[in-house]
C-alpha cells in the first residue's frame, strides 16, 4: 500500500463545498496507478470560511481518502516542525507538498523560506529515510501580479527551491520539483486570484501527477476528463 500525504496551505486544504486538488489527484491515480494506495495525514477537514476554522466536512464529493496535513495560513515555517512526527505516525511514503506563498506573504523572505524547506526535508527523512517527495513551486497568484516586489521575491524563492531540490535529491530518498502548470491563469483557474476553482484544482493535480509519471514512471499522463 503506497501512502501519499498531501502537505500544504489553503490551496491544499480547500474550502467547504470544493472537491480540492487532492480529490482530483486521487481520481487520476485510481485510473492510472496499478497498485493499492491511499492518502494519509492527521487532518481530514476543509476550511469553513464562514467561521474561519478548519471544521468543515462539506466536500463536493466526500467519497475519497480525505486525510492530509494542510492548513489555511500555514507554510513551510509551520510544517517543518511537524513533519517528522507526522511522517512517522502516518507511515507516509510520498509527500506531495504545495507551500511557500503564505511564508513569503507574511512570515519569511525567500532565503529564510528556503532554509525551512531544507529543515522540512531533514525532518521527513529523519522519520523515514526512504521518503519520496514532490514539491510544487509557488504558483501564480494575485499578489504577485499586483505587487512587482512580491513577484520578485516569489521568483527568487522558486529559484532557491529548485536549487534545494537539486541539492537534496538522493537515490534513496528522491525529491522531485514539479513544474508550475504552464497554462495556469489566475483569472480563469482561481475564484479570487489565489485559490483554485475546479479547473485550477485539475491543473495542480496535473502538476503532481506529471512529475511522478515523468520522474518515477508512477501512474500515467493526467487527463482531466478522467477526473470529473
């Protein structure tokens, strides 16, 4: 049984009423991955925007393994101290990580955020020396479009993330850098310039799916038509 753990911020936990990219990826893997698998993590809920709390179970389709390690307003800074014990307790094999925007927006600069990436990887490997990881760069968002200085910081962090992925990739514990979805458009793939709508969920799921297929021959090419 291959145990995937999604790790992320508001784009990963999702909001009440949404499918989430986690669901889209699960549907893809049900079709394209030939072995048993599941999603693991210590949390299952969506974020309830009405109460500003992670208390909702109102998935658009709840019939999938909803476990994750994601939270609204959480970033590398928050997840690095948690990841070791979480990998150990959840017996995770593959981490699917989408973090960074919240760090750069509120907590740390590009260099400090990259340091937290390295601490996260070290913590995960201390718990499971053979852990595999796929990391998504910070994807387009409304703040980067409106604020050139923030856009520069995002670009710088993504460069540092690429360097960290290259430095930290090992045969025993591979680390893949997923590609920013090339056609991702904040005006059509999000509902507010940051958080994905249905098409955005597909594009994020596709980024993880294609990275695993191209890097590890795990699964197959992503087809949104197979993951309604």
